[in-house]
C-alpha cells in the first residue's frame, strides 16, 4: 500500500508568477484551444499508458515499450501551425530590422556551443564536402548555420516555420530560409540536421518521411532533442511547445520506418544526439531495457516537485532547461524577499531569473492517472 501511494501524487497550481524575465523569453499562459486526441505512441505504435492528467482535460501518456512520453490530448494541428507561424517568440511584436541592426553592432566573440561542435564533428567524420547541400530543419535565428558558414560550407539552407526567425536569419547572415516546407528543395540534401525541433513537430513520423524523400542512400541525418530520461518534469507536463519527449529507444523504433539506419546515439547528457544514414535497416529494436519505466518516471517526477515536503501553499521556482528547482514556504519573508528583488531590479538592474508558481497538495484523486495536476479553473499550459 505504501508503494502504491508513492506511485501516485498530485497538486493544485493556484497561480503562476514571474513569467516575464529579462534573461529569457517571456512565457505566457494558454487556456483555450481546440483539442485533438492521439492515443498511440508516434514512434513504435503502442497504445500510450495514462501518465498524467492536467485540469481534467489534458492527458500525458507514456509508452512502456520505448519510454516515449507526450500529449495524448493536445491542440489541433491547425492551432499549432498558426501559433508557430505568427506567435512563436512573440513574433507579431518583434521588429526584425531593429534587432538585426542592434545585433550587428554588438561585437561577437566566436565561441562554439556543444551542438555546433557536434555538427562540425559529424560533418568531418562523414566527409561532408564544402559544396554539399546542408539543411537545418528548424533553423531558428541561424546560429548553427552561421557556424557552418564560418567553417567554409557554402551550400546552406534553412527551413523555419516562424516568419520572424526566418527573416532574421536571412537578413543577418544572408542564408536562404524557406518557411513553407521542405518540398521547395529540389536537389538531394547530403547532410540534414535538426536541433531541438523534432519534439515541437506535430507528427514526427510524417516529417521524417518527407525528409527521407529528399535524401539519397548514404546521406546523413542528425537529430538532436532533449534527452527524455532527463528532461525536467515541468517541461514535459506544462511546456506546451514540447509535444513529444523522446528517448534513444523511441528513435531506434522511429528511424527504420522512414528508411534510416542508426549509426550512433548518445543519451549520456541533457541532449539526445542521434546520427543516421539513409539506408535500409534490418535491425529490429528490442523493448526498453527498464521494465519499471513508468514507476521510475513517476518517482523521478515526484522527487522533482519535492512532494514529500509539500505541506501547504508553497512557492515552486524553476528555470527552463534547469534540473534544480526550489520549493519554499509562502510567508511574510517571501514577500519581503520579492520586494528586495524588485528594488535590485530597479536600482541595479539585477533581475530575479526564475519562473514560479504557487502550489498546494491534494488529498484525494479524481483521475486514474499516477500524476494529477489541478487548477483553479481550466487547465493552463505555458508557451512563449
């Protein structure tokens, strides 16, 4: 009985706080959107097991075979497409010309990040020629393409659904970016990579099928996504843009379905890096090694939200992509601390750089899900 109790927990989110942050993009709350249901794992096809339920309407599932996690109920494809095309990164409020001009005035000290180093390493190991076509699927503001450009690669193209980001990349780096899909590309893509994009795509299998049609045997595909066995639980549950949470095993199931053979996969850090080549693969993945994956993930999430010390209304604070949240009691000292943060920001430009929410425990459960999150009214998810 004690073990069963540990494998079930929940809390109420009374309200979100500190969603505006000068160090990162502001977050927004979204409540109302049309819902579609996807009960099966998009990687291996198994029915998803109910893992968490939010506000009685949003369901998150987990796959026992490949350990994939993702939304069973989510906004419709039309809603998601419109959001990325027009609203992602507050696109309607951005002035591309001013931002590019300001960026070009700032002195840049080239310093490669982990992903850029990895992409250059993969290009070297697999003998990608400087004239070969290289495509960045979901190129964002062009940082990775720019580093390849600096390394001497000449035939570069980006695909980006956000009009704002596509225009920014084109104006700043002079790299062609298309916003209406990979179909526009006519020649074979020797090296296609995608960094922290696949988890945002509505239908990963459909997207990879289209990619496969634009590569020839031997061409290289690299996927970099958040590592599903380490991704912070708050992002899995409440960060709506991440529709999917992949593991190494889930991509081992997904890639052969679209004509790729896995070359290497590294899931030792926060990034899951998978390199594959266009080729028929006869390898049949086995089920996930950990037979207790559902229970283990529930316990990981329980520890993350510090359920053992959640005794009343408390302030849960976190940073996106951070594994070290904090939980503190809401008291008069809390409000004094907040006033101190306000003064620091006004007088010294020192800002409080965490997001927060007031949460409290629940005594009974209204769902069969191992994790239940309630809200004052309707379910609330976060976007930017």
